[in-house]
């Protein structure tokens, strides 16, 4: 199901650490000609533990004001909506994601922790449960490299490919499509199949530069390695069972270890609609 024409790019603003996510969300909203929705989940328990009850509310308003300023710096004409909602951050974002075009969240620094498996991290929980694609931002800006997408022949990976083609075209970036070769496949056969499926989707964008690679190895490790020079990585939430609420091993590997921002495609099939 494609997003509604008026669906916004939703970004969680829980602390100053989320400002890189706000910047990236503003870029995506402007590129897709969508409004930006800045959302802060207000914690009443923390408010009662603060020196004054008003202090956390004032801080929340200050966070949104600064986030709005950052968004305006990125795209001065971007329509921006601010909202403070009571409730746990992940639950609020998951609920609001059902009506969003894209949900954006910071990674909490997990990409810098090589040995971490942060299954309870807000970014992981949102990517596993959201009703729309989820973009997980990193603290450090990525290089101006290609848009990377993993393609394994499943319908969900083709939805990710379609989204990646659109993202690469809007960013005026090269599309890098990668397929991990199965043990019973040859490199030549896998490359041919990958080139054929990429041509079906990228053919709609004749000016889009594309590159296809078939590589042997562990799928998660291969895509993490390829993501090191990418400006964005796009992956299906779960290749073999896309309707399940959990994340697959490959999407988890990218979320945990890719230095590039990652879009986990879920909640729809097909390219994002809206904008030219």
C-alpha cells in the first residue's frame, strides 16, 4: 500500500542527540515534497521527578524549537508541524507511523558499538514494528556515495529496490545493487539475474547511473561492508516473511553495524508516491 498524498515524514525528537535525525528527515521531506512532523513523546514520570513539573515541558518545547530551526536551515520553505504527545516514545512513534510516509529516528550510537546487539534500542523496536518505512540516522554524516540496496529475489527486496531507485534519483546519486550469491549459483548467473531485475525498475529512470554486484559471503556482512562508502542503505525488513513483525538477520546487521543511514522498508510495497 502506498502512502497517502498528504502523509508526512515523521521524526522523533527526544533529546539533542536526535538533531542529526531531524536534519536527515528534513532532507527527505524536502526531496519527496512532504511536510515534516516533529514529534516529542512527553514522559510524565520524568516530569514529576524533575525539580519542577514545568521544567521537562519547557525543555521539550526548546527541543522542538531548535529542531524546527534545523529543518528551516535545511529547507527554508519546508512545511513543519510540531507536536508534544504524552506516552512512551517507541509506542507513540509506532502508533503515528501508521499514517506516516516515512518515520525517522536516531540510532542511539549503536553503529559505533561493534559488539552490541541492541534488540531493545528504540531504533530497532521502531524498525521492527512501524507501519511505514523507517529511516535510522547516524550521528556522523555519511559520504556522498551511492544508494545501496540488497536484492535477493524476494518480492520484499524488490520493493526495497523500487524505493532505492526513487531515492537515488531524487538525490542524484548512483544506485548500487548487491546480491549475495547462493552456494548453488555461479557469479555469472547471479549477476545476470540481478541486472535483469534492476533494469526493470531503473529503466523508468534512464538518467540514473546503476551498478550491480553479485558477491559471495554472509549477506549481512557483505551489505555492511558495501555500506561503508554509501550515503544510504535500503533493505527489506524481512526477506522471506515480510508480513512478520520482527526483523530479518540482514536488516538487523545493517541497523546494528552499518555506518550509513539505513531505510528499512516495511508497511508498503512499491515506490514512495508524491513529488516529482
